[in-house]
C-alpha cells in the first residue's frame, strides 16, 4: 500500500483522511472503526457549557431551549 503519511497543522498523520463530526465520532467504538478504516484524524462532537453544567453529554433534546440567563456571544474573528 502507498505511504500516505502527511503533516497537518503540525501533526503527523498516517493518512490525510479526516472524519468529520458524526455519530461515529461520538463513541469509542465508532472511533475505533474509523481508525481501522484508515482515518488519520477525527473531528469530535462539540461540547457546550450548558451540557457540562447539567452533566449531560451530546446535543440537547430538540425541545430544550437556551436558558434566558445564558449570554449570547457573537463569534469572534482573529483575522
């Protein structure tokens, strides 16, 4: 098999294939499957402050709303 080693953002990767955040990246079993399939890196699902404060992992239920006291911060650009 061809040597696919590459460097990305200062990281040495065995493969240039990067799996995006998906249900497969949300579990250890899924991460192992991606590694076995040749992914050189993965993007993990985001963690939100509200989830950590409530002791939850993963997205909030569809009926949940943002607490009124939670500040809404605009995205910052460090261009």
